[in-house]
C-alpha cells in the first residue's frame, strides 16, 4: 500500500525530507544543514557533493524514524533553491566547480557587460538583468575551469539548477531534466514560447546541448534508482512556485508571501504573462495538463535576516523569537522607521547602492522601539511589493497567504494585515514548499485525483484581520516611503 509522498526540499542552508500523507499532513520530517562557502565578500557558493550527500542523509533518516520502506512511497517531489547553478561532467557526474548560489554577486561584471540587453532579456524571460539568475553563473564557471568552453561545446559538460542535479544523481545519470518553473529562472528561457531561446544562449555563449530538457511540473522525471523501491520522481518546482502551489493559490489573484531570510511574494496572474514596468519579475508558476500558469514575483532581500541582525549584532536578545517580546513593549507607531537595506533594496526599487538606515530617533528611543521598527519594516517592504503587484496585474487582494519562519510572529502578521487592509491567512501546515512539490508529484501518480481534492486538504490555523483605520494606514505608510526616499538619497563614503 502506498502511504506517502516523499518531498525533498533543498534550500540554501539546509535540506529537508518530508513524508506527506493523503490528508496533506507532513507526518515525518528530517533535516540536515548545508554549509555555504564565502570565497570573497559578496560571493556565495556551496559544494555540490555536500548537497547530494545531505539528500541521501535526510531520506535515510526519514525511513528510519518513520519505520517505512521506499516501497510505501507513491512518488517523490523535489523543490529547490532556485537559480543556484551547477556544471558537471556528463561522463563521471562530478561537479567541475562549486555550485554558485542564487545570492552570489560574483557574476556582477558579466551582467554589467550585457547591460544594454536588459530590455531584450526582459521581453523574452520576464526577468531583470541581474547576477541572481543562472545564465551568468554558467558563463562564469565555463570561464574559470580549464578549457571550459571547448568542453561544453564538445558535449562533455552538463549544466542545471539544484533540481536538475538531484534528478541526475537520483536517477544515476539517466535523466537530465528540469521543470518549467526552474527553467524560467535561468535567463535563457522564453516564457512566451516556453522553450530555451537561441539568441539568449548566444548572448551568454552557452551551448544549448549543456541544458536540461524542460518538462511539466507534474510528470515522470525518471526512476530514483539510487534508492530501492522503484519510486519515480513525479513532481518538481522551484521553491517559491512550490510554496504558491502548496498554499493552494490555484486561482488568478491568489497570492502568498514567504517570510524567510528574505521575503518572496508571488501572485497567480493566470495564463497570460504580464511584463512588469515597475520592478517585478514575471515567472512561470507551473505547467501541467497542457496549461501554463504565470505569476508576478517580488523579492525583499532582508526579511527574517533583520531579526538575526538584531539578535547577533546588537545582542539585545538571545533567541529570534524574543524579538516579538521586546517589540510589544514599544508604543505602536512611535515614528521610528528602520530601512534594512543591508544589501541594497529589492522590488520595486532595485537599488543595489542603498544601505540600511534608522529614522526618527529621539532620546527616548531604545531597543524596544528599534525592534518593533525592524519587524514593521518587513511588513512595509512586503506592502511595497504587493501594492506594485495589484497595480500591474489590475487585481485586488482579498487575502494574503503566508508561510516561512517569521510568519510565526503574531505582532508582525497583525501589522501586515493592518497595513495591507486585508486578511492574512496562516496555514496549519507550514511546510508549504515541500507540500507544493508533494502535491505536484501526487497529482501525477494519482495519490490525489485533482486540485479540488488537494484544496480540501488545505486548512487555516489563524486569520489576522485588519484593525487600523484607512487614514492611519495612509499616514504611517507615507512615513515609510519618506524613509525609503531618504535612504536611497544617502550615498555613504567609505575607504
């Protein structure tokens, strides 16, 4: 009897494995940390072999703690940190360079060299020219290994994002596949034609033979023959698209926000892509059953990382969860604004030169007020993105579905509902990313028969309803926008 879907969630700093039952419950979990490497300031890499080993470890641990066998698993779903890129030898399966992580800035120069192609790239991919995406990472690796370009042109090297790497390793080299959501983040994929674009590949001088075949999110990616049991990989999606699916945002206008190290907001915009003019990304949400669904996406660079900064740099509290305790001691809306532009500002500003600032300090300002302003800044930044999405898509926002570690902060979630002036829904199962990959796998293998059956498993733990008056929201949000304006105007001088 098939009891579970096995979902692999390979993230930036850890790998998780989750057994999901037919009720959509994450009944068993295992996790391993994955260490990032920082060769130079702004550079972020990871050992591709350590990523693969972490997957082996969590699957084995999951089998041990659950007492289950792989033969009881109906299918495997994979979700992954998007854009992180690996190049490996086709013959040996060995990575030729550390994986370059999505956060890394080491390919900035390559992007600047092609800055004149920004509009051309966006018109095909829905993305901005930025080192965030995979194309420049592949180019960088080929430039920094011995005879990289020649080897790639001879067909000796393969490339892919983390999903492709794991599929390749789990199928013992038989499958070199990716899904449409991850492909749409490479800056090589035309989201209108739904295929790799020859002109884009030529722009980056990347041989198309390196790239994985692009498949629907819910389909057969091959047998995971590395593990016994004959289980097939049947669902794959990038982490944010997986979370959108896991939150059951199946209808146009439905949106989710993941509060992690940063914040990632996605809005389902249906089957017609909208190319943003205001700093949003257009991405493929998913494709199955012959239909493509698109999403608008916005990124906040510093979300939960701000709480970590308050914990580690100020040492005002020892545990991140204590931030809410201190923030609750501050008077609401004290006039203090914290703009956490530690690594620049994301959507809709895209200002790499901005740096963090705190405004409105008085003699009475202390750690309580600054802690509260920090938490409020995460909600403000999210509002910046969501208001832009509403304008560009021409859609309203009846509610926002939330997940991620910081969604457990009640003060921040209530403030988010207040300034968005809509309900904020927190699900019972917070493993929404793994759940999304699991749902996609389960749909293909018949574990769930359709979207309605999946939607019936989705349950809400808490609903935050807005309590502020509209006039008050307008007043405090205007203060935030003034703080953003001042932050962007200030250009620090340093030696």
